[in-house]
């Protein structure tokens, strides 16, 4: 299938720019990020440190001219290779990211993990990802926030977060973003992806 491209005339200067398909998707994503930021209070973005969410982080920096205008939230399952956590913290310091992580310390402490623990893969994923995410966003469990002065994470569970993250259902058009909203009690979780 041939990609439909359009010519744009910017600033009335007669300079023409040919946008390819990726440029169009990038511009659409940047527009959605800016729109979400302007519409939703207490917005944050999920960052798994994987390729998809790191692309979303890069797009967010482009959308806000090198700055990330809202906190990043990582759910630490303790199953990432150590270099990924080092990478997360290095980028957080270098780019002055408002970095937060959450975890299910009870499941980790009691061994409710797979394969060495007392549960199957599905329950392990629910424990370490779903429950940790839900309770981190709601503030029920600790939120560890990077203090840029000390370089250490501190427990700061007192603020409300909404979230944004990359699309989890990958389909034919996975590069496009959509906006979904969930309401849970008094907290409004807002996500795009």
C-alpha cells in the first residue's frame, strides 16, 4: 500500500517540506501529548524502560521542547536486568525527569512470584504489575520519588496521579494513540496509549 504524503508550506516562506508517514504519526502523537497535558490535572506517564515506552518518552521530550512536563512512573518487578534500572536512573538524572517508582513489596517479600515462588505466571504478573500499578497510582502503597539533590529515592505517597502509557493491545495500527479514561473512587486515572 502506497503511503499518502502531503506537502506543507510553513511560515508562508515558500519552504516546502515533504512529510513521510512516520513524520505524520510523530506529529499526531506530539499533538495528543500536548492536548492531554493541557486537559488533565496530575498527569503522569508509565515508563517500563522498554522500547515502546522509551519512544513515548522521547516523543514527550519533543512535545515539550526537551522537557518532560509530568512525572514518569515505573513499576519495579525486580525482574529487570540491573543495567535497565541503572539506565532509568541515569536518564532521570541527566534529563531532570520527575521519576517515581512503585512495587509490590509484600509479594516480593513473601515469595508470591514465579518461577521460584508460590504462584503461577499469571498471578505473579498480577501481583507484581497490576496490583503494584493500581496501588502506586492511587497512593495506597509507597511511591518512591527521585530526589535530584541527593540522587536517592524517597517515599512520597501524598500526591494524586493520573497516568498515560503506551498502547498495550498491539494491532495493525499500533503507532496511533488513543485516549481512554477510568474513574476509580476520588482519583481520576487518565491514560493514552
